């Protein structure tokens, strides 16, 4: 027995067998490191390609083309009686002002068809812009002022270079004569690109130049707030109960397995569930953030429960024993010590669950949040859409100008997701404790 | 039958009959699932004395200790049988509030486990949940007295509101003792309170135990024969879930009756 021990202890570390083994081990390690590096590089490259394609297509969504025209606020068009009555001013035909300005700029255009083409250089949003200007300052009436007006989506596409001038005219949405007018405007310095505020303040629209994501952002916000208000307390309470109070038995094991399974259920199934319960049984309003939030809460619950349970389990038993040993009840130990200590982990899990919900489309399609909705929702019962659904809708639209809107909306959505994840990391760092 | 022999054995263990016992245990059995960890232990704990529990690793000292404040209730699959009387009342009887029991029987754990809160909040937690202080001043008073009694006040006086987890190991352990004292228990259970401490901190804790025995009954589990000999008046030797021998510390250490005790304290097995 002792002899044997001595034998191993006296192993020859310089023998050929050991050296060979050592070299082999080193090679294996280097190989593994290289494979790992390669995997990371591949992932990063794919991510870079994705981001590049989105950004290169999407950044132009944040600027919009404006045409500057000398608008004459002629009294005979908008205030024929000269009363300056606000009501009358509001109903006046401001489109006529734009048309007059365009006619004045291009007097040679006379035929009906050409005129229609000419007028479509400027978005029909222009009339609203002028109406607002006059409402703000009625003294404008009778004067001529240069005004920047939102350009039509075709003009916008040309200025942003998305229309190939070299293509055969018949295949081109923008014809030669329109290009000629544009060149004249361009030469006069009347075309400008500006920050597209409307993208962040408007609801959806059939006119790409007017379409914005404000409606979808508000819809997403309402939906997420509902989701959080429902899923967070229920999820955390469930986790505490399961971890701290529930006895270990068959029934609770079954619950545990099923919660884990639920986390893996495809989200569209939750959509069907929401449709069946909230719309068909409870008769809540269709397409509303309320129902969307409830449905997403169903989907997020398992994620929150699982994250919260892991966070609670990570609190060392010594803390539980310390509290119980002092005569705290189980509930006091849970709420005074374990919950506060596991809160960073719970919050991180919740935020990750919520960012999943923020990016979710399928279940919302099932409950009708996929309709075209131009108004920004004012309450949780108004019809609304959410950002990923808006992206889906725009991606499905035929107009060329919606391509950049789609990418722009994706960028905004990604921005929110990154923000939420940064918040999760921040919370974890800030409240992390060591013991 | 086995139980009877056991009962006789400890009755014969040569205890002074006139002594006053706060805790009497009779034929206590503890099971972890199928594992029979404590086998019919009968042991009496004298009031306002230090009782040391010694014995080789895994013999059930901690398990026995946890029976006395029902901390075993928190362990899944643990079953306690037999009678444990605190001041003559069975603590495992139905209707006994284990929360109140744990206020009366405090515990200090092997590894210092302060809450990740301020030193003040650590000590104040017990009085707060039990409503021992009517106002802030009273609470301050309890906290300061407890820290004083635990011999920690001088060191932490001017940083009462810094984290308890930021103290050294020995200070943390004394903080845990202060925390236990703040609830004003009658009995303090200590499970190897010095195993994570250096000799100086250990000496401080031992000194403290010596002072505390004036007002408290203390039961201490220890692996150090010297410590048991230094601080305790009564010693019980555990072996494989049995109390093999118990009696006045002096007697157990100088003239043990059982040869296993003899072997253990002289270091021949363990
Ligand atoms: N939580 C538990 N679950 C299951 N079995 C346990 C548990 N705690 C202790 N045991 C078993 O009970 C027996 C006694 O353990 P105990 O912890 O009481 O020993 P000990 O005398 O305190 O030992 P040590 O001196 O090493 O701390 C051991 O066989 C152990 O395996
Ligand atoms: Mg132990």
C-alpha cells in the first residue's frame, strides 16, 4: 500500500509520455480557443450586416424633403368677405394657395393632367400647414411669404436618390417632366432636406410622407404598462410562494414543470388564448392596448416567474436562517430580506420579459391590433397598434417610401430595446450585493 | 427497548438532582427522510450555565441544537420525535408558536450571517419585528446595550450606519451575537460560533460567553476541546446520534466513564 503511493508520488514528470500529453493538451486548448473566436466573429459579422442594412436603408426616414414656395395668402381665396372670422378661415381652401404658388412658379404648365402631376409635387399636408400658419397669425393674409412645405413622397424618393433616373421612363414612377420641374426647383435652391419631426409625432397615414410612429409608440407604451402592471406583481408573488412557502409535493412539482413549459409555448398560442378569453368571453374592446397588454402579460408571466425564482434561490440560506432564528415569520423573512435582496435579479428578468413583449407581433395579430389606425390612441380602450405590428404593416405596403419608414421604425424599436436592456444592466450593477 | 436503555443511561449520567433545568429533552429522535440522525437522546440543560456539545463530525450536534428552537422545521423532510420541554412545556406541542419560541431561544450560527444592512438595522431587526421598543429612543437603547454586551460597541460606535457585512469576520460574529441578544432571549444556541474566527476574536467571544451566562442559558457546539473545557460547566459527548456521556465538564474531561469519550477527548479518534 505505502509502496504504491510512493510509486505514484515518484512519477517522472520529464518522461516522454508526459511531455507528449502536455503538448497535445496545449494544442487542444489553442484549437478550442480558435473555434470559439471564430464563432464569435461569425455572430458579430452577421449582426453587423443586419445593423448595416437596417441603418443604411433606414436613416433617411429621419429626414424629409421640403419644397419652398412663395405663397401668396390672397384674401380672395381664403377670406373672401374680409371678416377674418376664425371659423371661416379654418374652412377655407388652402390647397388653392399651394396650387396658385405652383402655377406661378411654372406658368407654362396648363393641361389638366400636367397640372395634377405638378400639384402632387407637394404633399396634401401643405394645406394644413398653411391653415395653421394663418390661424396663428391672421396678419399674413394679403402678403406673400416663402414657406417650406412637405414634399410628396415621389419627390422625397427622388431627392433621397432612391429613383433611378437612367431607367426607362415607362418603368419609372416619376416621369421626365416631373424630374424637369424638380431640377428647376433644385437649381433655385427650393428643395431642402430637414429633420422629419412628423415621424415621431404623427400617427400612421396612407401618405408615406405623413406617416409617423407616434401612434404605435403610444400603443406600445399603453400595452407594456398593462403588461407590467399585471405580470410583475402576479409573477413575483407566484415566485415567492413557490420558492418560500409551497411544500415540496407532486402537485407543486407539476406546477413547476408546467410553468417551465409555458415559457416555451409559441407566442401565437397566447394570442389565441387572449382572443378566446378577453374578446370572446369577456367582450373587451378589440384592437385595444388593454387586451394586448393582458395577452402579453400571459406570455410574460412564465419568464418573470422563472427569473424571479432564480433570483430568490440565489439569496443564501444563511439570510433565511438569520431571520427565522430571530423569530421572524416566514412571511417576514420573505418580505423583509429575501425579496429586497432578490429585487435586482427580479427586475432584470422583468425587463427582459417586457422587452420580449415589446417586440412581440404574433399574439397581437390574433386580437386585432393589426388594423390601420391613423389616430394616436388616447386611452387603453382605443384601437391601437404597436411598434412591431406597425413595422409589419409598413413592410407590407407597396409604396417605395414605406421601405425607409420600415427600417426607421425598426431602428426606433431597436433603440427602445437597447435602452431597456441597458436599464436592466444598470439596475443589476447598482443593486447587486455581495455577501 | 433501545429507548429505555438510553433513558437510563442518561439518568445515570451523574447529574446533580437539585439543579434547575430550563430544557429537558426525552427520547428525542430526528430523521432526515430515512436517515436516523438523532437516536433517542435525553439530555437536560441547566439554567444559567454553559453547556457544551462535543463529538465527531456528523454525529448530530447541530441537528440536536436545531431541535431546541425548531429550526429543523425549516428543513425539508426533517422529522422530530420525542419530548422537548422548555420550562416544562413541550415546544413541539400543537399550538406552540415557533416564531415566539425562536424569540425566546436565540441562535448564533457557525458562519457569521449578518443581514446586508447597516449595523444598527441588523441589531434593531429583532426588536422591531417583536415590537420590543415603544419608540426610537428605546430602540436606540436596545441596540447600544446589545452591542455593548456583545463587546462590539467600542469598535463600531461611530459607524453604526455602515454595512454590517463590511465588518471583519470576528466582528460580524459578535454582531450576530448582539443581534440575538437584542431580542432578549432566555437561551442562546451557538453552533460552532468560533470556527471562522482567529484566536483573538475567539478569545473575545469566549470572554463574552462567560459574561453572558450570568443572565442567559447557553448551549454551544464546538470542535475545540480546549474551548469546551474553558467556557462550559456541563458537557455532552455525542457519538453517532447518541449522547454517550454527559455531566459536569470537569468530570467529563478528567475522568470520563465511557471509553469512546476518553478516546475522543484525548484525540485518539474523531
Ligand atoms: N439538512 C440535512 N438534510 C439531510 N441530512 C442532514 C441534514 N443535516 C444533517 N444531516 C445528517 O444528519 C447527520 C447529523 O448531522 P449534523 O449536521 O447534525 O452533524 P454535526 O454533529 O453538526 O457535524 P459537524 O460537526 O460536522 O457540524 C449527518 O449524518 C448528516 O448527514
Ligand atoms: Mg454541525
